[in-house]
């Protein structure tokens, strides 16, 4: 994996292993906050090994959260999220107005894309089991990933991971 000049902290290129993947997620979310990215999509079977519960990641998300921003989550299940990332769950409740969560129940865990998408940069695990993938700014890769994610979001998922549970 290579990193461009110091003025652009986005990782680019191939990454290998859970440590590299987590570093790319952190860097991407920090750049989203600093750059004011309007839309983010986070997709993974369960977000089990994402660093979403880390204080630095939550700080980036809090800095990113402004009017007009949108975060879409896509997962097969969110039980792991609640157990492994309680800070993120609290953040999600606080910023519910910016978050849309979709669930692909019954989907093959390895079929659902493991990715962070934005309009200018993507992070995609090609092999989620070994955390092998690529971080890229290429317009073609961004478009292809967005089309794949849209297929899941629009046709293969339904609302999930509510910010609160209403009851009588």
C-alpha cells in the first residue's frame, strides 16, 4: 500500500491484512471529516473487524457529521456491531438523522461487498477473510463499486439497525 504526498493522507493501492485494512478505514474517515465528504457508504457482512468503536474513529465521524451529510450502512447482521462497537452504536443514535441502515438478511456473508465508498475514494476488500483489497480514487472503480452497492441497497436489502426500539 502506498500513500500519496503528505497533503493527501488517503491511502492508495493494495492493502493486506486486518491491520492495513483498519488503518485505511481510519484514514478514510479522517479525510472524510477534514474534506467534508457529503456521502459515505459502509458495507460489510457484520463490521466485526472494522475499527468503528475506536475513539479516533468516533471523533472523525463527529467532525464529519454536518447538515447535508449522509451515511448509509449495509450489513447482513448488526448484532456484532452492538456487541463490538458500542461507541459507534451511541454515535449512530445521536446522529440518526444522518444515517440510513439497510440489512441483507440471509445473504451469503462473503457475497456482500466489504467496502467504504465515497464520491472521491473507495476502499474495498476483495478477500474479506484475509483482508486483502485495494484503496483507490479511480473513477471507474468508484462507479463499479457504487453500482454493486446500489444493487444491494435497492434490491437485496431492507431497513435494519434502527436507532431506537419503539414499544408500548
